[in-house]
């Protein structure tokens, strides 16, 4: 039994498709995510990658099919123990600047998940410990988002997500707003944290090169469908679906060759 | 064809661009690569006089022997769009959402060429076909939102090449596009450059893309052109520590047989982050992030010449393939 199990899941945004029309943003998806694994979700823009992770961590609600976390339906979790579901599933968003309240100090932003989920204010010592984990110091606590660089903010985003001790960390394009020289730092951080904490990492990216360095499993999406899924090495070296083949070929063509 | 000499762009107290020399020969493809805030877009836009109003430009930019710095807006407008075409990053924002595609392409021709309505229409159709847009006749009547991102970018390219420019400036033209669409646009730009003997100045943050499209590469950091030369040399035998570190920090996709080995292997990183405007150190701009620093780096580096026009500005350059001392900071 995998930690996350999805069967025949359908999702559409309000106003899309509707009455008699069978148009789904996510169309009949099956997938599973094991505890401690690293899964990359790739595909073109509009393929449903971001929508999928939002359904998986309970931020959007699917209309048909099953999404189970730890053997229990996600809707049942949300009904009876929403905070427990949030504690065990956390997400890091694409733009670190837009995912922090500009009027809140970093310390306050960092304390939000614990305030919301554990209903208590974390101590400064705890916060310093979380920051240490991502290579930052207590210096950033009184500062505001505009005073930090993109890379520092994304580290705060990761520290914030990890503060409640999740089992799955979802990351939606966590490095695409960052400079190349900073991207590598954040990717290394994610690898290290996954190894240290035994987290499952589910990472959405349009960049196949990034996924190839950090994920052992890969899911390829197109037009709301999963066209291929499997071990990263196999999907990349021997793609079964024509779209995957085109994607791998295109990504390889512009991949760095020193 | 295009020659930049001692170009400085200053806004307030900050010098954003400070480039001694940069050339684009007719029919050649120059790629300018840099991270955010490096000054690459500012350089490209200054060539066509699209720098911010409060920017002070000194030095010289000559295009076919004609000085562009100091030209009036009107004089520049005659060059821009006619001899020099420009493509911007976000195709959805660069097109007028209220105007049909046909009219937007025709506008560029009408402004610069004296042609009859029929001739213009013919030329528009021809251009849309040249940028490999299917069903061009039908496309004329469409609005931008009815086109995909890749199609929109092709329309922008059609507009940029409408008056047979001798130089095309493309600022991150594929960054907003999916990778499968990106390659088609890169191929198109390369083909156009070759068939029309059109110079191409391609600006991107993506070293992989730059490597694919360019013959010559300029690496820009903190407004300085730190390394410049043929692709093979700059990528294969980088001399500047920043170029070397940037290449190492790029993930890339390994060969099929090595995919499994590199997964979960730490990437090489460059410590710190790109300083904010005005916060760059004196002397070498890469100081503080470079780990091969020596005392001399406190002074601004001079231009060193390697071979075949390969130049770099570094006091302690990479000596050979085996010399990775310092540049790669494996610790987080």
C-alpha cells in the first residue's frame, strides 16, 4: 500500500466543461506515491501538473474517483482531521516572493503553519533550528520578504513547509523563478532534506534536466492525462509514449554539453 | 556590422552596463548569456534606443558605420524595425490583443516601406509562410488570443523580419515557451539568419539554449562582459571562473547509461547569489562568490586575449580542463 493512492480521479475547475460535456482538467488519473520516494511530474504548460499536486495535497477537490492518503480518502481526512492532513502534506510554491505575505516578517511567516496546525506559537529556538536546516540563520527572522534574495526566500519557503514535520513535500516549480547559480543550491538542499528526514518529494517541473537529477520516478502529463509513468532512467532512456519521446528529445537538444 | 565600444549605461549612481567591446558580424549569431540583473537585456535594448528614459548612455554603438548613440527618437525609429528587428520575451504581451494578426504584421511593413495595399498583403502572407505558420490566409483574420504561444512568437518573428532587417535582436524569445515548441523557434531563427545573412543577437539566461543557437558567446555578469569568444572555446575551454562555475551549476541531462548514477548526486553550486543593483563589489564583479580569488581581484581585471578572438576578464583564470580549483564549491 502506497502512501498516496489515486484511482480514476477526475477534476475540473468550476465553469470548465460542465453539463453533459465530458471535459476534464485532470482526466481519469491513476498513480501512487510511496513513502520516501522522489517523484517528478513533467509536461507542457496547461497539462495539469500544478492542478494535480493541488488535488493531492487537498487544496483542490476532485469530482470523481479516489484520492487516498495513508489508506484513507482525502475528503474524509479533510472532514474530520484537516489539520492532520495538512501536517503530513506540505507544499512549496513556484514564486517565493508571492508565497510570502510582504507585510509579515519572515519570523511571522515561518511560524504560520505551526500556528494554524498545532495551534501554538513556536519558540524562537525552534524557528532558528528550522532555519539552520535550510542553511539560514536567525538574522532573517525580523526581516521582510523584500529584504531577502529569491534563493533565501525559497529556503524560508522550504523551512516553513518542513516546520510541521510532513511526510510528503510537494514542490511546484520550486527553482524556476531562481537564477541558475542559485537553483543548484536549492536542489541540493531538497536532496539533503529528503535523505535526512525520509520525506517523499513530489516535484513539478517543466525542466526535465532538473527532474533527472533529483527524482527516481517520473510522471509525464499531457492535456490532463498521464501519458507515461515509471522509473526516471527507463522513461528517459526508453520512452514508450510519442509525447514523452518528443519531450526528451527536445530537452536533450538544449541540455548543456560541456 | 554592429560594433559596441566602451558602452556604459548608467541609471542614477549605478552603472548597469559597462562593456568595452562587442561585435556582431553580418550573418553571424551572437548569444549573450547572463543571470537576472546582469545587464544583458539592458545592453540589447540600448542598441535600439529602448533603454529607460532616465538612463545615461555613453560610448559608441555603430551599425554599418553609423553611430546610434545620441540619435533622436525619430532617427532611431527609422532604424528600429527596418534595419534592426527586435523580438521580445513574452509574445502574449508584445502583440496588440485588439488587433487582427494580419494588420499587426502589415503595420510594420507600412511604416517602413512604400508599397501598395496588394503588395503589402502579399508580403504579409509570404512572411507568415516563411515563419512556418500553417494556413496563413486564415490566420490573418485571427486575434492573438486565438493562437498558441509558439504561433504568437512566430508572428512576432514575422513582424521583426518584415522589412528584411540586417540584424535581429531576440531577448529571451523562447523563455515563455514549452521546450518542445522552443526548439522549433530556435531552428527557425537559425535558418532565417543563414538564408537571409541576417545577424542575430540572442539574449538568454539559459546556457543550454545559447549553446544551441550561437556561434559566438558573450558571458555577462554584473554589467561586465566577463568572457567572449567562439562557442567551443567559451563552453569547452572556459577561462573565466564565473563561466566555469555557471556551466557546472547547470543540471543537464546525462547519457542514458549515466542517468542512474547522477540522480541524487549533489550539483555543483556557486555560493551566495547575484548581488542587487549597486551592491556588486569593486574590482572583479564575481569577487565574494568566486573561490579562486587572489589579491589582484580587488582591482578591476583587464581584458586578456586567448586565441581566435577568445577574451576574458579574470586575474586568476582557469588553466586547463583539470583546473577546477575553487570554482566549484561543493559545500552548501
